[in-house]
C-alpha cells in the first residue's frame, strides 16, 4: 500500500491495551503487523478528515452566488452533450 512513499519515524503514545490487541491480531495473522494497522488507521482518519473538509467547502460554495451562477451556466452549456452520443461509447 505505502511501500513507495517516503516515510519517517515518530514516537506516539497509545494505550497498552491497544498495542496488546494489535499484537494479538498480528500474531494470529489477522493483520500483517501492528505498524500496518496503525498506518491504516491514520490513513482512514485522514480520508475522513478530508471528506469533512470537502463537505464544509461545498456548503460554503452553496452560499456563494458567483459559484452557483458559474455552476448553473456550465450545467446549461452541457445539458445536451450526452444526447450527441448514440448508444454506448
């Protein structure tokens, strides 16, 4: 998943019970490693944070008259574009 990206080591403090559970999952081969699980959790968290940020930006854009005008104009300009294609392409 992340083998080809630059990485760095950090120190993080987690509850012992979390690490114990992750080690048990790794030992039973349910996850590749503790590190993998932590990286996956951070990746999921960042994806969720980006979605929230995008949603907030879109809510703000919905109140922007200039944005609404441009979007409506584009929608009108391309309203019949799909009608030009016959069948599957």
